[in-house]
């Protein structure tokens, strides 16, 4: 039997990008919060500028709980599911410890894809088999929460639309924001200047994208030092706005937050009325029951769905909040593959850059261009960035110029190690009827619980965006003086991703969605769900800021409507 | 169920004692940083990112080589692999290559740590390379002339040979990748000796901060020849918390 702990107001399962943010409004409201985290505390000393450690040694993911329960993957039910790696890590702060920290708001179109598409192009343009719905609210509803997170976490960037006042130095396609970013954008570099100039020559509107990275002293944290190990590395000066260095310490300051590390939650407990009563977790070799009036599930898309599927009870025989059969449905991995690779005839000076120091083009994203004569909806944000480290540089593509070894190859990399660049193109990705997450019938974690099985693939809409956006990207590189350009294939199976969406989708219709417009279960009213798993489509940019804005909104709703939520 | 919990326990309990479960901001910052974030001003940052050891290449080469063990590879395997690495990234008119970087030393050690799963494939693959060399050239791979060695490797790369795990092409790609790792990794891991790999591609070196002017100089920025672990904050005993510069330097470089 689990050891019973004393009751708390709220348990948050997972103290990462979403759970860490949710802790702040709850503890500020005076609620007692227990944050259960599968990993431990890390410090800036743990993030050495060491490419081998971060890459081949896969530190710190290699020792994590997540790695032991990586999902299996198959494109269709006809394929054999194979276990891959897990893209996320466990720690206080979660993967926000080492993410790229690009911190976008979704564009208004992403919230209203069905309605906006029908109005502009007629009824027949939603791709066949897609289960997409409008979000239960518009961009305007989420705007105040984007704003709160931007200031609490510390986002650097250039606004393009402040209360309708447009500034072409920023993204002119973004929704209106109530005020400027709290910090100016990260600095430019010779490469971002080169690409920015080329984009303007094409008549496009380049801008420096937003990042949860300090560009100046902010809230006691020093500015980014541009040392070049941001990608797959945490920050040695706390310039990266991981929740472990921003909102979690603030929540701890209230005295209302208890963080329990190395706690592996194995079950969300419900009573016969379908209300959540707390969670069971293992720490060391002991099992505990933590009673709570409300539970916020904030692990990750895969783990959120899996824990609910494993939490069976009399009220929920098919898994918690799954009486409508929607748990695991509407799953997506963001289409961010199919890059374009370019070779230049001059050094790009990218040794000391970072993924968030780059130039964005939004002309070909979302519905920012006319699709009347195209065979897809949505689009892609084009992004080029500075970031290069020596092992990766030496493994560069040789564009067919030489073989992959020997003296000719050596001469090639000596000349070209700092002359290539790979784009990052994030595409509108939609949910489809037979893309889903369930429990693998064979593969289990070391505790004996089945891991998640992903059955999902991209469809024509994503592949057509990929081809279209690659052409735009090629045009941009050539304008900037690239001497060779190479395109990668369109992708098929949706692999386990750092941008995973769906599985506990948010919507008004309880027959097709797991959580309501506030992020609480349609079936278990005091269970809130945080993370990309509530999002019904991806947008064409990184999800974390949206996940955090939604988390803040759900937590604030719980604090403001405590009696009605917990009953 | 729960067969991994006993292993977890010691570690989690130890780490748990390092951290208050309900940390105040002050304690929390003490726990997460060698310098509390609140205390970090821009001035403190420039202090922080200044290298805390002068550029240098460590002890004399001879004293290291004399005391070095083969940790995983047999003597013949190491000789075979040395010859392969020399073909892949040759020492030539353009300067030193994988041999001078000591890529084989790196690979040997990596097979006892993060590449341990590849150990079997190396055993099988290096043996198959020598079998083929003897069949076609009458001697072990490392004894062949360079042209014959290159021809052998092309056959391995093109997946033409039997006796490899999982395939001869797969073996080639693995060895190529590890040879690059060993030539361009942080010198802490036993390769990239004297920074020959980083100099080869004009990587100006590990810095804890890069100014706009550093970036503008590109490859003209003078290489600083520093390992990540020349910066004491990443070593076992952080100099600015514990110990003396002398004790720190002992723990700081290649432990071979």
C-alpha cells in the first residue's frame, strides 16, 4: 500500500516548461502546491561547452526516466512499431533547461483554421481525413497570458504589431500585442545581416525572432554570452529562461511550493464519482499517495496521455478522462523536417551563434498568402540561424563535390567548415483521423508499464507545404549568394518529437475533446491538463510560449474558480 | 515490477539531501548556481567568462604516451584502427590528421563508456578488415601500402564485404563518425590532441562568451586552445568554490 502523505491543494505532475509556469499564479493566489518532478535540480555548472557531452554522450538525457519509456513508432497499423529515443529530459525546469528557447505567439489564424479557411476559400479546403476544429477561443483571449509569460520568463524580441501599430522591424503578420517585448532582440551577426539583406532584396520582411534568452540584464539574470553551446546545452549564465531559473524560484518565494524531485507518478487516483483525489508516485523504492483537491497534469504530450491511459478505475475503465474515447486522438508531431542546405563561397562566422539568433520570414506561413490556386492550406515559417560546433562542422554535407574521406575530403572541410547553413522550416501540421497514441502491446518500461505507441504519418497537406516552402527557402539562399543548395525529402512517419501535440485536445465539444476551454477534463472536473497535448493544431512556429500561456490561463482559472472546480 | 528502484534509491536520496524540498529563493539559487543569479551583474558576468587558466597544451607528449593503456581494443585491433583512421583523415601536405589527433585513443576509451554498445561491432569488423587484407594483399591491413588500404576501405564502404556486424557499409560509417568525433572533440576525451582538429577547420576555440568583434573576426580570431575543462566551473572541484588553482588543474585535463 502506498504511504499516505498529508493533503495539499494542488499537485502538479511535472515541473517543466508548463508545470513550472502554472506554479506561479497558483502559489501567488495562496494555494499550497506540491510539484512532483521525475528529474532533479541542475545548475549552470552542469552545462559545459562540450559538444561530445551534449551530443554523442546525450547528457543529461541519457540517465533520465524519459529515456526508459521512449515511445515506439509506426507510420500505419500495417507497420511494426519500433522504439526510438525520447526527445525530452527530466529535471526541474524540464526540457526548458536546454531548449532552443524560440518563444513565439501563434498567429491569429491558427486559432480559427476551420472558420477562416471556409470564409476565404469555401467549404472544401479542409484536407480529407483531418479532424481539425477551431480552438474554443481566439488569439485575443490568449493575448494577456502570452504577455504575462513574456514578462515573467523574459522574452527578447522585436514587436511587429503593438495595439495595431505596425513596425516592419518585427513580424507584421503577428496578432496585436498589448505592449513591446520586455527586451530588445538578440544581437545580429554577419550571417543574419547577410540573410536579412537578401530577404529585403526579394521584397520580404525579415525580422529577428523572439527568444526566452536575455539580450540584456533582466530580472537579475545576465545577458546571453553567445558562446555557441546553447543548442542541446543549458545556459552557463542563466540567460536562457528555463522555468528552473525564472518562474519556479518566484513561486518558491511565496512559501507555497514544495518541489519533490525524483518522483515518478504512476497513477492518478479517482473516486467513484469521477473526481480526482490525488496521485500515486514512486520515489526511491517507496510508493506514496499524495492527496490533492486538484491535479494539474504537466508531464509531456506522450506522458500525459500515457499516464491517463494507465490510470484506470471504476469511473474510468478505459483510462482517466477517456469515457468518450478521445484520449490519444488528434495526435501530431510538428513537421519541422525537410530542410534546405546551402553552401556559400565565404566564411559565415557562425562558430559562436545559437539557434535562437536568426532571421525569420513569415510571408509563407499560416494564411499570410493567397492559397486560392494552391493545393494546401497553412504554410511555413522560414528560419535561418547561427550555430556551429566543430564535430558537427566536420560532418558537413559535401554536396557531392568530394567523397566522404581522404585527403580531398580533408581539404574540402578545411575550406568549407564555416560555409554551410541549414534552414529550419516549421510547417502547419494538422490532426488526422488515424493518427493516434495508444499503449504499446509489447514494449514496457523498467517498472513493467507499457510505453506509448505512436501511429502517425504526414499527409499531402504537410508534404505540399514542405515542397512549397523549400522552393522559397532555396530562393532566399540563392539571393544571399549560396553556390550550392540541397533539399531533403518530404518526410513520412511522425517520429517522437520535441513538438508533440494532441492526445488530450481542448475544445467545447466533449464528444471530440478531452479538456474544456479552460484546460480541465470534460469528465473529471478537478483534473487540468497542461502542455502541447491540449493543442489541436501546431501552427508554424515553436510551441513552448503557447503551452506556457495556456498553462498560466488554466492555473489562473483554477485559482479564481476554486470552489466550482474542486467542488 | 520495480527492479530498478534499488539502484535509484541511493542516488535520489543523496541528491535529495542536497536540496531542500521547499526551497526559499536564496537556498534555491545557492543550489542551482555557483553564483546566485540575483548577484550576477554584467560586471560579474565578464568576470565569470574570463578564462581561468592560461592557454597551454598540458604535459609533454612523451610522458602521457608512456603511461597509456589500451582500455578495450587489442594491440592488433588498435594498429588496424590506427591505419584506418589515417586513411580517413590523413596526415598530408595540408597538415596533421586523425593520427596526430589520437582518434584511436579516443575511440578505445569511448568503447568503455558512451560507445560501449559498439564494442562487438568493432571486434567483428576489424577482424573482417584484416581477413580481407590477407586474402587480397597477403598481410594485415596496417602492413598494406596506402593504395591497397584505400581500395580495401572503399570495398568496406560500398558494402561489398561479408563478415561485418551489422554490415560492412554500416561499419565504415560508424568508424568514420567516431574518427571525426575523436579528431574534433574536446581534448578531455583523449582525441583532438594539441587541438589539431580544431586548428584544421579553423575553429577558434571554447570561449564562455563571444563578443561582436570576436564573431566579426571569424577565422582570423586567434585560437585560444582551451578545453571546456580549462574553465574550473565545469570541473569536479570548482575553483571559485573549493580548492586551489593547483588542485583544480590536476582534475582539469585529459586523465589518461
